[in-house]
C-alpha cells in the first residue's frame, strides 16, 4: 500500500465493510447494503457517497492485503 492509499483509507476495517456492503448491493439491494455498512460503523456520509456516486468509489485493488515478500521454498 502506498502512502497515498494509506492516507485515503485510514480505517481498513471500515474500508473492508464498504467493500462487503457493495457486494450486498449487487445481491440484496440498496437497503441491505446501507444497513450492513451502518451496522459496521461506516459513517453515513461515506455510505451515501458509495451508494449514490459510484464513479467516486475507490478501487478494490487498494484493499490488497499487505503480505510479506514470499521466500523461495527450500528443496
């Protein structure tokens, strides 16, 4: 994650909740997505933005987990 991405997503758990809410939007609809995100503690302004302004959503790639570099397996 770059410094810019970290600054734009200071609360990773809420960012993950938003992504899960957007998945619910596709399957269960707008009300279910909004309720899920609200229950997860996502601010109402953020919920409104992601539901009403899809062009302003951040990409899922910004949520990629921070994994340590892989090491070659010993043979």
